[in-house]
C-alpha cells in the first residue's frame, strides 16, 4: 500500500491535509507530522516511530515543507530504505496530484508527474491576466 506522510515545522501539514479532505474527502492512507508543536518534541523519535510502523510491503511517500530543514533532513537519513520516498516543497496542488494518481504503481513516475503538474500550477496571476488582456486587444 502507498502511504503518505505530510511533515512540517508547525501545523502546515495539518492545514494541507484539512484542505485535501475538503477537496478529495477523507484519505485513510495520509497522516501528518507537525514538528515542534510541543516543547519536548523529539523529531528523531517521531520519525523512527513512523518508519517502524511501516509494513514490509508498504511504500511511504513523505512530503516535507522545506528542503534542508530539520524535518526534511531527518527523513533524508532514512533514504537508504527501499520503501521511503521523500519530496520537499509541500503544497496543496502537489499533494492533490499525488493522491489523485496514487493507483500508479510506478512511484518514480507518480512523483515526477505530480512535481511537474504542481510546478505548473504556480503562477503570477497579475502577469497571466495582463497577458490575456493584451491578447484580447489585438
């Protein structure tokens, strides 16, 4: 089974998942890890717990908020395991695309398609609208 973990500094992961539930409904294979919300939070311990709970046939796609941040870096130390895939730069279009195409058994293809699609959704809307208006004037 493909499982997804949204992991962030603070509550971003919960917020993204809240939006996913509104758009796509409850997803039983998504969990969140909101780091540093309690004073005694132990990131290494929480990451180990997530990984130890995986069944041998599970594949875990971890989506973190910031490349090079502590949350991302802790998961980086576990990439030697064959069933863990790590993406940084969490955003709603990326997560939606991953969930929508989760039936794709080719994990690399699933991730690459979702990355491409989510990058294309990032737009400077003022420029888009100005471009459309300029085209209409001709």
